[in-house]
C-alpha cells in the first residue's frame, strides 16, 4: 500500500522524537528544517522524505552507524520501522537477514554531496543556498512590501501551479527579509514570519496560527474575523510585537533583545 511506508515512518519519527525529549519545533531547529516539514512527516503526508532531509533528522536525533543508515532507508520507504528499532536495540544483523540485505547501509564516512535538485518539491527556507536565478523577483516582492508599510493591504503573489511561488517566497524572499529587513524598516529582519497551508478552512487556520504567535485565544481571533475584520490588524500587530522565546542556553540581554525584537 502506497500510504503504509509513510504512516510507518511517521510513527517511528514521533517515537524517536519523543524519546529524545524534543518537540516538533525543537527537532526542526536542531535539524535545520522548517517545523512544517517535521509536522508533515509525522502526519504521513509525504510518501517518503528526501535523503538529505532524513540525514539531517538522523543527526538531530543522535542516530549513528547502522541505525542511522536504516533510519534514512526507512524515511525513503526502503526499510521498516521494526528494522530501525531492532538495530537500535542491538540486533541489526538478525533483522537484516530477514529483510534479505545488510543493515549496514550507512554510507562510508566523508563529505556528503547534497543534491540541489528538488524535483517537484518546493524549496524551503533551509534551501536558500541552492536557490538561484530568482533574485530580481525576490527583490521586487521586497520592494513592494516596503511600499505597503505606510498604508494597508495585502501583497499577493499569484501564478499557475508549479510556477515556483512557494519557492520564491520561502527560499528567496524570507532569507533576504531576515538578513536585511525592508527599505525604511531594517527592524523587519526581526519580525516573525508565519508560513502555513490554508487547508479547507483558511480563516480557521489563520486564526489558529496567528493566535499561537500572538498569545491570543484562537476562537476569539476567529470570531473577530467575522465580526470585525479590520480589527484583525491589531492581533497581527500584537504578534509582531511579541518578544520571541529565548533559546536554550541563550543569555540574558542577547543580541535579539539588544536589537529590539519587540519593534
């Protein structure tokens, strides 16, 4: 069944993450991936994970040797969760015999060449170093955003399916915004950026995501969207002014605070 490997790996990832004492956000940060990527994998949305994504997850989970190799294989739909767990418990050879292959599928030590080709998968923010050729379009989006600072309204990027809208925004616009902010608003580099899929109930999803970001009740935010749509701007501004949580080990008076993250 096509969905079975995805569901099996989803359960494996959830188990290993929980045993490592990590939240989805914590794992995403440790693996240098987006929280959405981790969430989608744990929900079994994707049939398999990209190999470089699986390796980053394995590293963040502290997996090594045959266990690491089998984890990557499981993420690709080429091994079972049972094999990974058995290898971790110390009996990889027995499991490999049942599967008809060796469990030591971990590549030889040395630098790993990560392919910049993403196929039909959108580039994420973590893929910015591989994203080329759209610099002018990204700059144009940022210029238009800067012009909106003095007024109101939304900036919509539209195009046919597969044109690269998500890649442009996530791997082109967001990294530039975080690096330099906007013309006339350099502090925009510290603004929170929220990326999510609208789903079948886009206003519900918007209220939930922004409520979490602003520390507001999602149900109240959702009701406000119906009763007073213009008031939603106040909730959005509240989210922008929220001080980001301090990372583990980050000292008081960190660079983020010194830079005025609340601005």
